[in-house]
C-alpha cells in the first residue's frame, strides 16, 4: 500500500554542505533495494559518492516538508543516479525526480541493475524501454546492467 504523496519540491543541489544528507539517503535507499550487492561493494561505492560521483553530475534534490528525501544525478542526457530515502519510497518522490530529469534536463537514458526488478519496473512503467544489456557493471563487476531509453 502506498503512503500518501507528500508535497515534493525539486531543486538543484545545495552543494557540498548537503552531501552528508544525500549520502544518508543513498544508504537508506541502497539497503532497501540493493540486497544483491556485497558489503565490500557498498563500502567502495559509498566512499566514492562525495569525491567522485556527486561532482560528475548535475544534482537534483527532492524535498518534502523542507527535508531532502531523494536525489538524482544527470550527465549528458543520462540519469546516472536516482535514490529515494526508504521512508519516502512509494510516495511519488522518484517519479517527481524522474519527470524533472526528463522534461527539464534532457534525460533519455538510464542503466538499471538487472538484479533490481523494482527499479526496472519503475522505469518501464514510465515509458522507458530496454535497448541493451551489459554482463558487467561500469566497474567490471558481475552486476549486469540493463540499458534503457525513453523516446521523446
């Protein structure tokens, strides 16, 4: 059962000052949805969020009642990341972030871990279609990626 939709505001990231909050959102989301990742992979990814991954994208933040509850990262027409705090899942936060990324930031592509069927279903229900598959993730690890696109 979905929780009632909160009032969600999408805004650009406030920068480094809010990065620790975004890491907490990431941690909450990943622990709820990425049970296929090894703990060592989670630690490696988390250690790279602030110094490597966040600076590589344009960050969008979803706020509800003045608090960040999700974020997305966009680069060159690709949605590189979209994470929603576990407590806010199913409330429209992810949809609001995706709509902003597509309509205002030109996103047409996203890669999804094959072992994350909930994320795949989320994107397919919103008009994305699978156009390819890679057996390994971007770091060469055994986490297959499904390549999705949305037609304008």
